[in-house]
C-alpha cells in the first residue's frame, strides 16, 4: 500500500487509540454532536420538503381571492357585489365561494366546510378528508351528524373519503352541496364567503387586483403570489422555534469548540513533546490532530444527516409532530417529497466540520512547533 | 483489528449512504410527481389556498387568508396563543401592507 | 562519527532568566563504542545529549554527524535524521499512557509509512530479544519499572538506529535490573551500534561495557 496512505492510517490509528483512552467522555461528545446535527438536518430537510410541496401544489391556487372587509374584519360578500366587479379584462372566471369553519365538540376539532357544485356532491351527502375520516372512524357509506350553531342536528351520508395522499391539503375538509351548506350555517341567501377570480395572464394579475381595489374599496384582494410567499417562509430559520433551536445549536457548538480550544493540559503538551522526540515531525503531529477533528466531526455529520433523513422521510419527522400539532386534534399524515437543497446541505457540512476541526488544531499549534528537547528535561 | 479499519468500515457505508441519498433525491422526487400532480389538481378544483397543517384555529388554518388587523392581535405569531405561531411567521402581506390595498387614488 | 565544535547552548535567551547550559564543548565521539557522561546535576549532560541527538539546535557552534553539519538543518531534515539514526531512552521512559507496549514501540515508525504488519513483526522480534514477549499487549502503566524501561529501549530500536542515547538509564532500577541493562548495552556494541549515556551510577560508569567516560561540570568537559 502506498506509504502515504499507510502513514495516514498509522496517524488515524494513533488518534483513535488516544481518543479511546477516555471512551465515555469522547463517546458522549460524539453523541451530543450527532444529536445537534440530527436536529438541524431534520429541520432543514423537513422545511425544504414542505416548502417544495407547498410551492408546487399551491401554484394552482386561484389567482385572486377577493375578501370583503367591514370595520377591519372579514365580512360576507353581499348580493350584487360580484356584479359590481363587472367585466374586467383578463378575468376568465369569477366565482363566489362558500366555506367556513365548524367546531366539532365530539373530538374538539376544527373542520373546514366547503360548498361544492351539485355534480360533485349531492344533497345529503358529504366528502370528507382522510384525517377527519380516521379521527371519526368514517368510511364511505357511514352516516355522521353535526349539530349546527343554531342547535339543529344535520345528518349526512359519507359519499367518499378524499385521498390519503392529499391529507396535507384536505385533512379537515368536509365538502357538501351548496344547499346543505347554506342550510347548515343559516347562511344569508345570495351571500358568499369570498370571490375567486381566474386570471389567464400572470402579468395581468396585479392590474386586475388594482382595478378591483379601485372598483370595490371595501375589498381586499389576495394574490396567489402572496399565498405562495406565505409558505416560502414556513420553518424559516429566522423565526420562532427554528431560530431558538438554531441558536441553541450554535451555542452548543461554541461551547464544544471553546472546550477544545481552551488550551492543552500539561499531559497533552508532554505527549506531543514525546511524539516529536521519538521522531514525529511538526507536520505529522498536526496531521494527526487534523484527523482527530475530521473523524469526529465527519462521523457526527454523516450519522446525524443519515439519521435525519430516515427520521424525516421514513418517519414523517415524528420528533417535530408535537410542536407542529400544537393543540390541533387533526394532524395530517403525509409523505414528504425528498427534495434536498444542495446548498443547505453543503452549508451544514461546512459548519459541522470546519469549526470543530479548527478548534482541535488551534491549541496544539504552539505545542507542535516547539522543540522537543523540553521533553528530556521533564 | 486496526482502529483505522474499524473507522473506515463504519464511515465508508455512511458516506456512501449520504452520497446515494443526495444523488437519488432527484429521481425519488420524480416518484412523487403523480401524487404532487394529483394534489395540485385538487387545489385547482377546490380552489384551496392553504395547507391543512395547523388546524388549531381559523387563522392558523388559513394563514394566507388572515385578517389584516387580526394579524397583530391574534396572529399565530403570538407565542402564547399557538405553538404553530413559532413555525409560521405572519404572512408578508400583513407585515408590509401590499401596495394594492389602497390603490384607489389618494384624496389629495 | 559525531563531532562537536565550540557548541554552546542557552535557554531563555535575551530574557531575564537567561541560562547557559553549555559553554563551548569540543568533542569527538567514536562510532561503535559506549561513551558515558558523568557529572553532577546541572552540569549540562542532558543538554549535551539533546544537542547531539538532534532534539535541539546549539545556540552557537557546530555538530557534525558522519561528516555532515546538522546544526543548521531545517526541522524536517533534522527530524528525519533523528528518526533514522538516533534512538532515545529517556530517564522517565516517557511512554504514552493508555496505549499498549506494542503500540508504544511502533510509534516512532509511523511517519515512515511502513506497513503495520512489518512494524508489528519488528516489534515482536525486539520483545523477544528483550524478554518482553508476554507483555506486548499490556498497557504501559501496568508494567513494572524494569519492563517499562525495556519497552522504552525497544521503542528506541524500532527504526534500527545507529546511535542509542540513554539518559540516566539505571536511575530507576535496582542492581539486578541494572546488571541486565549493562548486558543489553554489550549487545548493542556487539551489533555495532554507538551508545551515549549519562549516569551518576558507578555501576554503569565503571563497568567494562563502557569504553569511554567523559566528565562534565558547569557546562564544560572536565576530563576526556
């Protein structure tokens, strides 16, 4: 085997034997380090996957949603409102939407009720999201009753359960006919929740929105691009818990590195002197220490990253579930798109390996470059 | 066995696994394409605007549709309301009023 | 084989506690012989050994090894000469704790990149010669004083150097072990190696195994 490779293996043998002298401490260090990488990598992978999915599927969201505001609050669209929009150039379709929230006291969960055209769902029947179905034990053919806010009980037949693949979008949906919706919520006739507009040309959307705002001063247009931007910043590292975790990780790294870099003990100094006295060059000592830093940080990175991958894409980021779920009862089961942002991975790799290795090297620099005759004198 | 051998035996497969996982992310993503397309079609059909990730309250359920004024009062960004607030910041459009919101000619 | 010309060595030069350990040493050391340095502590014996053995550079003066001037060599070449040609046995043994005897012995050969198999074989041969075979795998801190010294000697021999340098080799040994050591010394001479050592011990200095005794005092040679 090539002498250079053999020499590196010798150096690695020595550095591992040296680390093995304090097995518990070094094992603990590795475990802690790996855990940090695991949490950060999990967050990174999870966030990226979610953002990728959101960006893709929500690209089909309506181009403009028009809400009406009364005294700063979201209010219903009254009859005639849609007609006032009139004919706007570029608008392909204008559709009043009916949707709202329902609190189910049986399971303490919120549902989103949406009205759908008759050809999708008939009167007396509903389609439910897969998470909801699971939570209430529903299957097509079952019956379920909801007590409306007025106190009346409404019974529906479950016509279908929406695909489990779409749980991320449809977890809490209850789709019912327009007539049922209006009856259930005692929705005032002719009123709508909001208006969805389809605009063909993406460049025209802002103009359309501006015209809408001009024509209907109490309206508030929400553009698709704003919807997409909302989800671009989910799990952003600048926000909330993610920032806290990141800050915690940085603090932990710093403590680790500080502990390493805070100088050598007399024993360590003496050992380096011995190595030099028996024939190791300064370069050999430094290379040996470099291997120590590299091996520990590389192991932490690889273990942490692979574990994070498995955690996120095979276990659906189970560790984060409690945080994500919060107080919600319905939490969608979803498979994540294994999309990886190469730059982020590279950044994580860089910040895992480089600072730690530097922290290992810096304190020995002085000792490694001194003459070994001090050893004789000891 | 030599320590260096043990280490290579452990790190080798790990490194290979990492590289493989990264290299395969493209093709594995492609495997999800049918599901993503189906979801996209659902969004188009139902006119959905949000992921059903945080079903605790109406403003966590539809963050993109959040009230202009409730954002600062009740928005999930208030830690003491919902944990999900720490994961999703207030939508950009309420942090900086969208230029469209009062496109009507100014009174002066 | 080794020549010193006007070698002087100072420590902490230019600082308040400047100390001159060697005040101009002129010395020629013969190859293949055992040379012992005798003198009280503080006489500069150890410093002389470090200068001769390429562990330190003289402050002024020259050291010649086999005709080549080594005092001004860059660190890399100096280290290589030290590794190839000199083997050190320290007074305190200076073995690396936590490692086995075998690992300690093969350490000096690591930078050479020789295959491990070769090194282990060489080490085991040395262990046999020094009657340490059964202790090869033991951690050095569990070994007795005599065993540790023999490990230190084996370590000094792993690169098959021409010169062995030993600092107070019998200081931590009883009479029986000291006699054993002298036997080992004779083995070195038989193998054609040059030996330099320092000692207070009359047993060593007056032994037949030692061919030449050099006295030192206050950084100068007294009788040679």
